[in-house]
């Protein structure tokens, strides 16, 4: 499986200190929020999650040189909260793109790691059906609640992302590993029934469990996944050009680097600072940034890491083969 093209739509940025919710935070929450390493957050109050995905999808198709009619399938990484109940946002994305020859469905359930089951599904479909050539995987990321700060984790920005998954392309995905633990399935939640959207709040049900138990388990899981990924593909850690992860906080990126004994790509810190956390869109944006900056040169390999408080952990081994990066940020 290859990633033929990746595009990320990033709206205008707002200074973190200009977010109106900061005035409502207590001293402790405000201190933690300002210490995350985030200076600006991408915000678009007008576009829905599907609109964000459409923006990225159109650009990805243009970058790949594909007509929407050439798509065999559209996989929408589902939003944490749909715009309406009982409707199909996946087929809505299909219609908006004009992918009339494709099938469409959504997939998710793992929060900010939900890009991983979507890519695994695309890989399986390509392997199972020789008539399938191109699958578009897309996601529009917006916070569920009106507050963008998720205490004590991160600050959410808005974005759209789409990737064309094919058998051939400049980024070859050699392997993907995924693990989950249902013990944390409801650690973070939004109690929305009977509450107007402006009163929705994402809360952590057990802060010590998140900051200690899950943090310790995440360090062990990520280290074990990375070791297993490299061993089963016959690759040494010295053969990896760069490691990229998700953008939750500078502390989280530091912990990942320390647990693996590696340096995390500078692009992760840059994107964290300039955009905030973009949910499932973080990892591939950081991978694109590593290519554009030269951290992942032609012929190089990268390990792409994902984590979610859901809880889920993944590691993906990618090889960069072509001089045409085919990545773009709008």
C-alpha cells in the first residue's frame, strides 16, 4: 500500500491567549493550558467537519492528478460528533467530491488514532480486490465541545485532511501495528444528552488515571510497538530517518522521544506550536512536514506513531521513494 498524495487544509490561526474560554479557566487549568507548547490554534467557525474534509479532498485529488471519478472508494474518518443524526456524512463527502463511481463509508471509534483503522481498512480492500486502485481517506477535525482546551491534555484546532491510498505512490507503507485497551474506553467523555451544545464539556473522569496509569502504559506500549515493528521488518533503529507523532503537548512529545531513545521530528513541535492538536490529522501532517523539510529524504524511512486516550496505540513504517513529495498544506 502507498500514499499517493496527502493534503491538509489549515484555516486561519488564532492566538491561544485570544481564545475567550481562557478567561473562564481556573488558575490551575490556565497554567497547564499555557504550558502545553501551543501558541496559535487553527479556527474556522463556518465550515463543518465534512466541509473541512472536502477542502482537503479536492486538493489531494488535484495533487495526485486524479479525477473524482477515478476513485473506487471513499473512507471518512468519522467526526467525534456528527452534524446531524441518522444522516450519512460519508456519502455526503462522496457527493460533494463528485466521486460518483465510488462506494463510501465511515470508520473510527479510536479518537485521534482513528486514521489507523481507516488505513488498515484501505490496505485490506486493495489487497482483497484487484479492481480497486484508488481509495480516498479523509477527515475533518473539530472539537466536540465549545471549549477547545481539553484539560489537561491539549487544545484542539480545526483542520481537514485527505490521502489517496493506492498500490503505487511516493510513500510506501510497509507495515502498520495497532493495539487497544478497552479499560480506558470512557476516560474522556462529553455528556451531551439534554444539554445545549454551548454547555457541552469534554471532561476526564479520572485525572490521576490519565496522568499516571495511562501515561505509564503508553510509554511501554509505544516502545514495544516500535521494537516489534522494526524487528518484523528487518530494520534497525539507526535505519530510521525520523520519528513523527501526534501533537498533544511538548511534554507528550518529549516523553515519546525518551521512551524510544530517539529524537522526534522538529516538525511535530512546529505544528503543535502553530496549529494545536488536529486529532487524527496530526500524524500525516507531521509526516508531510518532515518530507518538505528534508528530515525524511528520498530513500529514507520514517516511523509514524499514534496514541489516543481511548486508549489506542499504533506504529507505522513508511518509506519515501519518489522525489515528488506529493504533499501539500493549504
